[in-house]
C-alpha cells in the first residue's frame, strides 16, 4: 500500500501527516507557522515533510493552504493571511527541498476531497462542502471529480452576494455570504440580539468577561447548548442565512449532499437544524426541487491533510 504526505498550512500552525490509500493518518508532525511567511514558511513545510519521511516512506507530497492556487496546482497565486507568499512556485521550491513530487491545493478544496472520499460525503458523486469558520470557504465534487474552474479558483462561496449594499466584506464587496453565515457573523448576530434585548443577555455576558466585545464563538456555543435564548437566536439567524445561501447554490450546482465543516460545526444540530429550516424556507421551486442532505463533516481538522495527501497520489 502506497503512502503519501499531506501538509495543511494554517494561520497559526502547519500540520503534516502520512496517509495511506484508505485515508488513515499513520503519523503526524506539527510546527508553528512562521509569521514572516515567505521562504521561512516554505522551509517549515519541507522540514515537516522530511521529519515524516525519516520514519515513513512516501511517494509524493500534497500541500494545502487558504488562497488562490494556479490551475496546474504548482503556484500559490495569492494568500489572504500569509505574508510574502504570493506568486510563489511552491512546486519547484519544495521539490528541490524534499526530492519528491509535490502538488499544491486550496485548503477548502482539499478538505472537500477528504470528506467526499473518506468522510461524510462518501457514496455521493455530487458533493458540495462549506467550511464555516472566520469566513466561509468551500469545494465542489462533480461526477466524483474535484471542480477547480478555469483558473483554479472555483467555489469561493463566501463571496457570493446575498444582501445588496450589505455589510462590507474583507474582499472589498458588500453583502457577501460570509458576512451573514460565518463564525464572525455568529458573533455579530449575538451582539445585535444583545443590543435589542439587553435585559435577557445577562446570562450570556456572564459567561465571558461581562462585555459584548468579550464574547467568543465558544462561549455562545456553550450557552446555546444550555438553552440561552440570545445564543440560540444567534445560531438560528446564522443557520437561516447558511440555509438560504445553500438554497441559492443548490439551484446552480444541484448537489446530493452538502457537508458543513469548520469550527462552527462543533455546535452540531444547534446549527444544522436552523440551516435545514432556512434551506426549506428559501429554496426556489419549493416542494418541487429536491433538497440536498445537509450533514456535518466527520474528519475534523485532519480533513485538509487527508484530502491533499490523496490528491497527491492522483
């Protein structure tokens, strides 16, 4: 059985793993992401790969990160949160350092492939995944193949516009999906609910530092599990927008299932139930157009490295 290495580059850490053909992670290695990015980050990736290779054989290496990757999977075109890593021919640089074939992939695409092949999307040929965290990323599986688009930058779901002239997004547009259905949006919805009804927000605020600005997603999730009305309302609003966005995407892509991943999915049915309800309320041709299944991701923070490791062997 052949092994490959998957390496997932995050904003704070770089996680690598040796993965077999069944998607099982046999060994891992982790290092902090260098703040200066650039060549220091490229060397960190190589160091992780070489550490894993010192104990395990592998035939190729896959690397995934947030950002735009060229359609030939060789170049990191642009990264929103990593310094000095734009227009970098990672394939050539890493191949010289590791002496193995290397492919580069967007992190959400890699996670989508991992979930479709080994996780929640197994047994479906048409899968859409949304990674819901600080923003919203995503990926598309069509007829069992990962869809990248003409320029390798497909499935930037977080930046479809859902509210004309809505909240300003980091991409420069207004009213983007991730401004209403992401982890950051959950915080905004909670703060807006507190402002509207401060007299019922004491319990939620007491779980943090007592201030609105001190609220975190984890605090809101724990409060929602305990039935706090403000926290539940924030998740209901987030789920409504998430379901509405999925409805719009479904009439274009017609997936059999939609896998929800990212940090917010730790809330489970607290998020998934209002998401399904939002889909049903806003689906065009309601009652006539089939609804996709909406399910939680299974691979957690290893989805990216498992997915990109498998893509490296294709």
